[in-house]
C-alpha cells in the first residue's frame, strides 16, 4: 500500500493492566496516512482462541501468535476502558523508510506470514517492534545503552512489574528456572514494552553523515488514573505459607513431645511436593518454553516423593526411608547454596515453607532412628506384663 508524503509511523506503548498477563504492558505500531484515510495499528500480540487444542498448546508453549491489523480508534478505546496509559513515539523517518516499514508490516500481516512462535523473552509483541525497525533501518540504526543504569537479570526485570508478595509473582518464580537469572544485555531489556519505549527514545539514526534521534515526537495519548493495587496481606502467599509453615512446625513440636508421628502431615507433604515437582519437570522437558529449564525449585519439590507416599503413610516406617529423607535435607541445603550464590533466585514467600520442611524432615530422621527402639521396648514391656 503506497503511503503519502504526509504519512507517519509511530510506536504505541501501553501501560500495565490489572491481570497478570497485562502486568508487563504492550507495544504496537501505528501507521497514519490522512490523505489515504488510513489509521491502523499493527499488533504482534494476537492469537486465535479457535485454534484446535488451544489450552494444551498454550501450556506446552506451542501456541502460535500472530500479527493482527486493526483500526486505531477501537484499539485505543479498549485500553482507555481498561484505564491503561497510552504513549506514542512518532518515528523520525524519511519517506522511503516509512514505505519500507509499511511494506514490511503489510507483508507480514498476510495470512501465510502472520503467525510466529512466541517466546516471552526473545520473540514477543515488544521485541517484534525493535526487530522490525532494526531489519528495515539496518546499520543506520543504533540503540544507545547509556540509559540503562543497572545491570539486571531477566527475573529482576520481570519482578519490576510485579509486587513480590503476590501469587502471580510467586508462581512465576516457581515455574521459571535458573536460565532467567542470567544478567540481560541492554538490548535484551526490550522484551518489556517499557524498555522498547526507553530504547526508542534513546536510539539514533546515522543518515547522510549526520546523527538524528529515532523519535521526533512523543505524545501521551491517554494519561490513566493510577489506582493502588489491593493487596491484602492475609490473602498473600507469604501470610498463607507462613501459616502453613507454623502449622507444620507446631505439629512437629507436638509429635516430638509425644514421641509420635502425624502420618497425615507427612503424607500431605510428600504428595504436595511430589506433584509440584512433576509439574516442574513437565514444564522443563515436555514443553517448548525456554524459560522453564534448569529449575532448581525441584530441590524442594522433589517428584520422587510421590513414589514414597505409601511408605511414609504407614504406621511403621522402614529404616531405609531415613536415607531418602536425608537426601531431602541435603537437597534443601543445596537449594540454600544456590540461592545465596545467585544460581537461582527463589520466591521469598516460599521461605516459611522451606524452613518448616527442613524442620519436619530432620524430625522424621530422628523419629525413624528411635522407632525400632520404641517398638522393641513396647514388645518387652508387653511380655513382662
């Protein structure tokens, strides 16, 4: 579609929303050409809900996203209705560059070209904006890095958009592995829309022996009404897991005083940690998600515990099980080392649960050690009676 000389191409950046999948914002291209009555948005964040096995493919990381084209006004109205700010950066492009970006986008919007394999960190609605501009402008474009004041890991970048003591934050920290604890390069920050905005604002174009800014004008199209998040502490993961941890410690203390063992608690712990471990293994090995690999949450959520549920639920526990529980204690110690050394950062809300698990496992080792003595003593006292 030929553009007129008065056409403009801009980057739209959308602020975070209320839902977890909206917390990181959004990016899109806008093409305005008043002479041709064109005002459209190119959005790389679309997907088709009618895709066969949609939820299965989504969970497996196999769902294809696509480039969607829509009229600007409905696009804008939808985000205003969600109370999400909208900013626009009009790009400093000559006519040939505008036409090249327009041609690129329309070509990619064709049915045979519009789908792509989504990756949260390396190929998403934000990185596509950066990549399109890089591809079209080539060596003329330079992304400056001096606006990046702090070297952060991918996990730290994600957590900038989340409150640490929320279920969404904890879920992300549990599901994603040590691969995202690598320090990101400045250009890699642009998997987040805020950094696409900052990257464009600081980028320059080398043209005809001169250096010019990539962005010639910035406009706030909609300034939202900031609302403070309603995070009730009593429903937060730190509070809930803190209560569960205290309950585990209390039952363990009571068991110690009575020289007994609450089998229901041990069974519940082994089932819960085992199931979480199986889920993490599936995310690692049975999906195409790159960020779920090398997940050391498996050190506390050990899937083998599911195979030991029947053994731990018995009234008389085999002395051999002590070795397995010792392994669980050692795995928790290894997790602590990984955390301290920065191999992987774990959800802070897990801390009460991890401490409680360590206390319970140590007590189980103690109980199993004295168990034969108790049994023998009971037998002798029965004979004397």
